[in-house]
C-alpha cells in the first residue's frame, strides 16, 4: 500500500470512530432518537400486536372510533365453547395509567398481569424482547 492509501484508511477509521463516539452515550450504548422509538412502538402496537382490534371501540359500520383509540372496548366476539376466565372487555391501554414501566414491560415480555397471573383469554401472552417492549411502552405512554 502506498503512504497515501494507508493515511486514507487511518483517517477513515478515525472518522468512523469519532462518529460512533458522537452517536453513543457515556455508557457506550447507542443513543436512539425518542421519536424513532415511539414510531417503532406504534408499528408494533398497530401492525404486529394489532392491539386496536380489541382495545379500541368501533363506531357504525365497524370502523374504529379514533376518538377512543386504545381506550378500551367490549370484545366483539366470544368463544364458541365455554372458556374459563374469558375477558369480555379489553381495558384501555392508552397511557398505561395502571402500570409502571416495569410492570408493562413484564406483561409484554412474560405475559403476566400486575399480580403475576397469566393473561386472561383472548389476550395473547406476548413474548416481545425487552427493546420492543420498551418501544411499545413509549408509544402507549405518548397517548395520554
């Protein structure tokens, strides 16, 4: 390699290291834009978990009542056979008013309620990873 190529490689490596330092926090973890985290949580809630299907009221014609977005709703379906502990109403999740962040993350990563019990059907026992659960919490908290 010529002297100029080696110098260019060293300069590029130094520039990359400087950029990583600027993007990282003091703890060495990458800083993430809060809006990116909120948008990720919104995607997970609306497109992956499909939370609105149960937790949002519907108006005439079956369309979601956007004024009641994730504020809780009676379920529009029931089991075809007897099912113990069936929840006929999906509680409001906008704002997560009844949960601390740690409790909400436990629900989303372990599938357990505030008192450590399994979730009532038809609520799925989600097993999101921690990063996804944190993003969901950020999004739901933004819906105060």
